[in-house]
């Protein structure tokens, strides 16, 4: 049956069993919550509430993240934020998510990684007890950090061995930081040896070389964005040959001006070239994105069939760092969709 109205189509896409593998906790602040926290802390807002999320580009966006995260000063703030993300995930019909957070953005939690993970875990645990989807945490390095700081983070994660933490990640502005793969290779090697999965932001604000480095130097299990791999056939071949999935965020790429329009976005070309692609929200509240909205956007732009939608959803589940029984359950539900 083909749904006739936009409402029917969105309901059907919400019902599609899927996972989210590229979302940042820093991008999940609701404007009302930020305003409330800012007032309580006596901190001025950078812009009026109704213009809060109007960004001039990636650099402005990253500055804003530091401001917003600086307001999250208590254990209750972090638990409220993580619980809120789980609610958003369930509302989009996802059955699991890997969520990224970068400790460098959170001023009040510097040097308190264990306490920060525990506070986030409290919110996610409460959400799971209320029947909301399970979530894994990917702890992220910032591209401008030193090799020593990266090793310190990995050693802290290995010592912590928190069951909520599933992966080491790296994010930040590639164009501003330049080539950083060699600097972080040892930290990622050590993380992999300790049993952490590895996910790498690459091929967003810089070209395909970053994607190659993510694979060859950082041992990426998954690449966040990766879209500019389309510019180098050899990098495309590498992604296909090693079956490394991309966590793609079309709305983010449009809002942050990586591509001018959905029609010029390479997700469908990547998919047709044999690259494994999933759809994700990146910073859902800040960018006005929803998971079902990303599926609707691509379905409309590229005339995706049900088989294609199912295939992209299947990739999202396989690409996730969920435990095997969660994956099996979601794949079983997907077969019934």
C-alpha cells in the first residue's frame, strides 16, 4: 500500500525499524531548557531565543556548542539531557542509538570524566526503565587536541571500563585543524586493542584524504559523514572493499553549507557505488532535523523505493555498536516492515 498523504508517509517512516549512529549530545539542547539554565546561571544568551539556532557556518556553530555545554553544570542537567535524547529517539521510531559526546566542550566537567559518564548513564538508564530505546556512548576527541591528550583520554576510558561507553570518536572542524590522522593514530590503535570500537568524523569540511586517513591510520569501524569520498574513486573503492559504513546527515550538510541542495548531495551516488550508508541527524535540535525527516528528504529527492529504505535502515542497524541481541531484534522487526 502506498501512503497517500505526507502525514501517512511520515508515520510509515517513523515505523521503519532503524538505528541512529551519528548524533551528538551537544546538539540535543532544547531552546527552552537552554534559556532556563542560562537564567539560573546568570549567563546572557548569545542571541534571542527565537534566533538561537541561526548559525553563520560551522565555526559559529562550534562556538555555540561550547556556550550551551557550559550551562550543563549539575548531574541533574546531564541526566535530563540524556533522557530527553532517548525520548526524541523513540519518537522517531529508532530502536537504538550510538550518541557522541566530546568532553572538551563541557567546562564544568573537565577532569571529571567518570562522573560525567555516570550522570549521562543515569538518564539513559531511567529512559530504558521507562521503555525507551537503549543508547551507547561514543566519547570523542577534538581534532585540535594533542597526541598526549588523546592517549590520556583513551587510558581514562580503558581504566573506567564503563558498560555504557562503546567507542572512541573524533570530531571537530577538519578544515581548520588540517590533517590530524597521524597525530591520533596511536590513541586509536590503543583504543582498538582495549576492545573499544572506533568512529571517525572525516570527509565533511575537508576532502577524501581525511576518509583515507580514518581507514588506514585510525582503523575506523565507521565514518561519520564521509560524503566527500565521492571526489576520489580510489577512496570509494576502499570504502566498498572494506565494507566501512558512513553515518550520513543530509540536513546537517545542507544547513552547514557542505552542499547547496539535497539534489547535489552525494548520498545516493555513494549508495549506488556500493558504499554502505545510513541516515542520521547529527545535531537534531540545533539543526531542526528528525530521523524520519532524513528518510523522507532522501525518499523524495532520489525516489527511493521501499527496498532502498529498508536497505539503508538495515545498514544503520548493522553499523551500530548495539549488542547482538538488540541488533537481532531490530533486524527481525525490519523484516516485518
